């Protein structure tokens, strides 16, 4: 008797029953074929965009979340399978968020052992003298992600220098990029739109008012990888990742963009990649426009980090924190400059009632400022870091 036809066969191998429907294409696939297409698409993205050269030392930005865990796993797998010749390391930033980052870093440590990739963890507390817990205590739950984002980008760069890497890869996926494209279009922020759609940059800044570039390249191998597929991959591969949201995550604007994007995706699954392609096309026309020339780069006069302004964004934010003026450094460059000048004036005449910043400084703030002013805040000499006790190089 002939075999009964297979019910619901995999659209690729036709030999096994499909167990999932690919969110990106709607194809019904078996587990092995899904793994194969998922990994091959990422390999093609890497090769088509010439992300790496053989011999590159590459740091994988690892948070313990699904994206970076899958990224570490897939980078190792593809590096072995296709002999990229990369020297991989994991780089984690400890923002100092109790109940969130401390737990997720335990996951990264397990990943280090599971994938046998060395790990370096550096903390905000060591780099800046402030943990995110300290910052939120000082400034509340508003703007905390601005501090965190600026500090993280610079911390990744500093970690990369310590590790002597050429390149940092991050787990930003297609959904993240499409959300950022939408947000930048809604804000009319064309320079940022241009940067968010590039798969490879030497640009560490997410702020159009203070562009900072670095010698270390950054890339996003998951630029075209759907978030749902990353979750599926992690699930079927039984990868060990941490799935709790940050306790300080208020980013309401991004939340709206995310909900909107999910609604669009439910109607048309190609929406995510279509938005990325629209962002790329808009970026190309922005690039052709003379008026969006990038500012001239120099270095921060305080810490030596590359910056287009006198002070890099991290130093400006730290100055605000240490002076009890956390608003300093938040917002646009002209406003920042005015506040910076006003802060200097305030320093010269601390009790001046006429100062526009006086209302920002409370008695408690002043006490905290004196206390924290003693704890140094920033790294002038990277060599110092190597002797810091919480550095966990393996
Ligand atoms: Fe930092 Fe905000 Fe992300 Fe939390 S949600 S890790 S505070 S940027
Ligand atoms: Zn600086």
C-alpha cells in the first residue's frame, strides 16, 4: 500500500511535517528548515554587506536578553560553519539596575560558559561613578533612558578599546530598526534617520545634537531579522536567555511606535522590512542633501572621547548629575549650551537668585552634589580601568 501523503508538509524539504509558520514570509516549515533559513539569511546579510574581514576581533554586545543571546549563538555558529576567521568576545555593560541587570548578567555568564566565548563586564559605577539606580534616585523616572543610552554607547566603546576589538555587533533586530525609523520620521529627525538605517557605522551617538564617532565599527547583523523569528529560534534551540523588561523602561514614545508597527505587521507581514527599506531610501536622499553635512569632529576636552562639541554628551550629563542639575545635557544643543553657560555662572555665584537654574537645585541636590563631587566621575585614563576591582575579564 502506498504511504499516506504527509499532512501539512514543510514547504522546503517536503519530507517532514511543518511545525511553524515563518512570521517573515508565511512559509510553513519544519524545525530544521527554519533553523537553516534563519541562519542562512543572517550569513547572507553579513556577506552581502561585507561586515567583517578575516582576522577581525569582534565584540558581541551581550545583555542576556533574547536578541543578544541568539546573536552570540549564531555568530559563533556561522564563524565556525563558514570560517569567517573572527575572534569573538562578549562585552556586557552593567548599568547598575538592581533586580534586572544583575540577574540578566548571570545569564550572560552562563552563555560565556555554554558558547565558550570570553566575557568582559564593565559597569557605569566604575566608568562614571553613578549606577542607574543612583541616577533614578536623583532624577526620577523621567529622562533616565537618555542618561542610560548615552552612557551605554560610550561604555561599549570603552569596553571595546579595553578588549582591543575592531568591531562591535549588537542584537538590534528588524522590529527595533523599523520602530526607530518610524520615530525619526514622526520627529522629522533626518540625521538620526540616516544613522538608524545604516547596517554598519562608526557612529556611537543617537543624538543629533552631539554626534560622536569612533574608530570602532558597529554593526547589526539582525537588521533584517524579525523579532518573532528570534524568539522562535531561541525557543526551538532551547537557548538560555533572560526575558524580563527593565524596571525603568518608560519609553512611551517608542511604545506607541511599537504598537503601531505590530498592528501594521498583523495586516501585512512585510510591513517591518518595507519600513526599513523606506528608511533606507529616505536616508539616501538625505545623504545627497548638502545641508545635512556632518559636523567636524574633535575630542572632548574633559575625557578625550571623540565629540563634535567641547564636552562629549556623557561628560555633559555627568556634569549635570554632579552639580545637582540633571537637566543639563538633555535636549537640543543650543539649549544645552545655554544651560552649560548658566551652570558655570551658577558655580561662580552659587546663591544667585536670578539664575534660571536655581529652581532645579534643591538643598538635597546640593548635598548630594557635594558628596558625589568627591567620587570621581569619569575616566581620563583607560589604563586605570584595568586595575578596577569589578572588571570581570575572563
Ligand atoms: Fe537603560 Fe532605559 Fe534601557 Fe532600562 S529601559 S536599560 S533605563 S535605556
Ligand atoms: Zn567626555
